[in-house]
């Protein structure tokens, strides 16, 4: 093939790839947060609390959902100076009637739900054979079934309005399956797949679906000794405020997926996708007795849905 022909074909391929990249690139969202109604589950602490602050500072009207009323009221008092309205709904999301009540009360109070943030979750760690079956069932229920069901309850009003965003707070573990977190990984991987499928289902309706994948985050689920150990191993521990701000930036940009964490976590996602054999070797070397002992103490062992 002549050099001129090779250049021509090369240019055509490059142009085609550029067109595809532009075609599939997330579009800038027209969402304006001022006055938007945002329902956040697990809003009493951690990433949920940080999201409440981040949305409030941008003028959104908030609906805070969690089990513990005292913690919810504390968050309400903290965010009230930044927003025009805060509705607190103490809710046990494992109870269908209470979940339905939270949606109905939000719609009757504000007339709409513009953003649903499925953030509430549980984290369970340890060797699979040592985990409590009831705790595993609860993790899968809270981290997967409840976000699906709550989305199902909220979606009709969004579709009717041709406007809305579902934000599912998952985990980087869903893209990089991590030993000692098997049930949690399964639930979060299911949540990621649910988000992807939902996005395709509602495409063109005015409703968006976004997945947020935090890495190791400074919350009550991560004991100080585990944080210290992970940092010594080269992992970056993020603050919930970082996760919240990056999530909202992704929302405003119209991104489909926001991957958090440091360079090691993001490299792991790529390696898992393109070099799974390398990741298998990595975990064979990484899964030391010390790693197992420290990381098995991470999480809330199936207690609480805040």
C-alpha cells in the first residue's frame, strides 16, 4: 500500500475514533441544583451526610432519610443555613411500608423528586466461610434490593416529569472484585449492573442514571488501624466530602460513572479489565495473614442502615 494511502486510511480511522468518542461522551447536564428536590438515603453520617452538605450549598431542597432520628436532626441543623427546605424522614428502608411512606411524603411535600441518591448501605468483611448467613443476606438486601425497589417507587414521577437523576453510590470493589468482601462485592456489582441496565432502559426519557464508585473512604466503617495499614500499603483514603463533591461534579457534567480512589485503585480497574491474570497474581501475593486480619475488622458486620 502506498504511503499516501496509508496516511489516508490512518486519518479516516482516527477521525472515526474521534467521532465515536464524541458520540458516546456524556452530554453536559442541564440540571440546575437551585431548588431541586434531592432525596438522600443513609443521610445521617459518612458519605450521605457529606452529600447533604454538598447539595445544600448549591441550593437544593433536601429530603434526608435514615433510621436514626437524632443523627438526622443533627444533620438538618447543620445544613439548614444553606438551603430553603429540609425534610427529615426517619425510615427503616428494610420495611416496605416505611420506604413507600418516605416517597409519598416527599412527593406530597414538594410535588416532585429531581434526584434520588441511593447511598445507604452495609459493609461486611471476613472469610466467606466465617460470615454470618443472616448478615450476608442483609447486606445483599440493603445494598442491592432496596436501591432497586426505591428507584422503582421514584421512577414513575420522574418519567412523568421527563426529568430526574438516579445516583447509585456503589463501590470500586464492584469493578475490582476484592477478597474478604464477597457478599458486599456481589451486591455492589449487582448495583453497577442495575445502573447500567436502567440507563439504557430510560434513555431518551429525560431521566439519567449515574454510578458513583468510591474507594477506601474515611467513615465509621473503616477503623483507624485499618486506615493506617492501608495507607502504609499505598492506598489513598478519601474524605466523604471529596466523594460528595466529585459525585455532584459528575452529575453536572452528565457523567455515567464516577470512579474514585487514588492511582492504585484506578490502575486496578484497568488491570482487572485488560489483564485479569495479573490481578490474580496480585491478590495471591497481597492476601497475607496480616491483610486478612486487619481487613476482616472493616465494616459494620451487618448492623445498621444509616
